[in-house]
């Protein structure tokens, strides 16, 4: 290959033929063409140098995203989410629902033939069976089922069109992230990092620790069977063996689709990673953890929403939403018999439950009582989000631990 030749982005090889996917979305093939597996025409002539696969040869043809090679058949996943297959179809491995006739050029796979059908995101080909992973995390299989490699739990009956794989057929079933097809067995990597296998087990390729019995439905792979086991990052299958590559678990504490190790605010959802104040440092969701429109640098109560920024005691910088002692008399508001006027000794000369300071300062001024109620209402506005869960989260997050400790304030009383 010369630098002037088209770049290759993916390859696949099987029994006696090879495939290459070029950067421009075209596909080349070479090797044996006994059953049309090269897909270049209907002459079934072997090729010692790469030839273009029909239908994917020109820039105007549909772009191909992925390729897979079975023993005598080939698959291509197109950019529009549809599938094409060509080559041997004696067991239904082309999935076209036809008469098990080998095809020398690509044909649509039934159920994934037009853009209106479910999009496919991954494909795999075994010796004489095929797998497709739709975008919804379910799984389909077709072709030879002599050893249960289709996983449909049936009677080992070949299928000329895709059928659901047991346990991954419904949206409520565990999502599948990756697939692999061995000679006569199949593998699936689940979203929780566990693995399932089905089909031929004569050499133990299913990894279930059993009695080398074929399995027509998916079984758990030992050591990767439950979420507590080491996570699997990638899988592969050979003729009679299987592989799994371990990976570091991806942690996304705020479930915003951005892993903690690259999230500019891992404790608050911020999928867009906005950062209006300090680009490259904690994002807006962390700069304004109470979501009241004021960043921490200017918020007089950064832990509780207080969009009006009220501070009725005026004697400190803490807003009413998080000020536990509005009158600064060292008696917390929740137990203070007059939280808006300093009365350290909590005197109540007339015995009405309100402190003497309140009695003295409100004589003949009923509006003050109204002011007190109004202030209390503001501090307890239902619009303010609960803070207990945020504080607990912040306290458990190393990057925010200092902030949570500094801003910790006593909880406001629900009634006064």
C-alpha cells in the first residue's frame, strides 16, 4: 500500500476470504469467491488482489460503517443503520428470507433493510450464522442454529431471517453493548460489564464452568456473571474459544453521560459541560450548586437557592436562605423566640412566647410581625430545593468536600 492509496479503517477475515473498509466508506474484498463471498459480481471467481464490493464501490453509493466476515459469507453495516449480506446462504446466514440461494452481490437483510427499520450499531459473523445489535440494546441472530448459536431457545432450527436472542429481546431486558461470533457459538457484553454466551460448548468456549453442554439460550460466563465481578471492556470469539478484556469501571455519579474523570462538575448533572466563569475549571453546575442563578463567588448563600439574595439582618454576609442566626444573638433561629431581633437572654416579659426584644421593638407596629412571617416564608420557599441530599453528595465527593464543610449550616426549623 502506498501513501496515495485510500486509507483502510477496518478489516475482517474468515475461512478463505478477506475484507477491508476504506475511509471513504467503500469496501474491498479478495480471496476465495466459491459462493460469492467477495460480493464483486455473480461470476464466483477467486481474486488475488482486492476488488470492489458491488454497491459500495463509488462515492455515490451508501457509506459502510462496519464489516464482518463469516466462513463463506460477508456482512456490511451501512451509515443509515441498515444491513447488507452476500455469499453463501445454505443455512440462511444472509438473512434475506429467501430460498437459501448464495448471492454474489450484497442483498438487504430482512428487518434491517430500510432506514425505517431499527438501526443496527454492531454486527458479527460466525462460520455460518450472523448477529446484529440494534440501537435499543436488544439482539438478533440468523443462519445456522445446529448448536444453538442463535440463542433463540428453539429446536436448533436454522433461521433465514433475524430472530430475537433469548434474554435480550425486550427493551426491559439487560442492554447489550458488544457482540462476537465464534465458529458455532456467540458472545454478548452487557451494559453492567457482565458476559453471556450460548451455542456450542464442546471445548468449554461458553465459559460457564458446566459439562461442555451446548446452550440454546445465553448463560452467564463464570467470573463475569454478576456486576460485582470484574468489568469486561471488550470481547472476542474464535472457532472454539472466547476472549474477554477487563476494563476500568466507568463512573458517572451525576448520570449526565460524562464520566467523573472528565466531568467538570461530577456531582451535578451538566451534560453540556458549560462553564461561564472559569473555562477549564469546575462547570456552572458546580459554580452554582443551588441553581439560583448566582455563582458561588457572589452568592450570599451558595448552598441553598435564594434568587432574591435577601439578607434581612444586614449584620453578616449570609443570605436568609442559609443564615441560621438572622439576628446574630448566638441563638439559632430554630430555637430563638425572636429570630429577627437580638435577645441573647431570650427574655419574654409578657409570657406570650415571643421574646421581650420582639415585644419592645414591635409595640404599636403590627407590620413587623407581618415582616417576620414574610421573611420566614421566603426562607422556606417551596421553590428552594432540598439540600440534605446535595450536602451529603458534596461531603462524599473529594473535589467538593472543603466547600461542603465550610458552608455547612444548621437546618432551618420547619415552624417557629
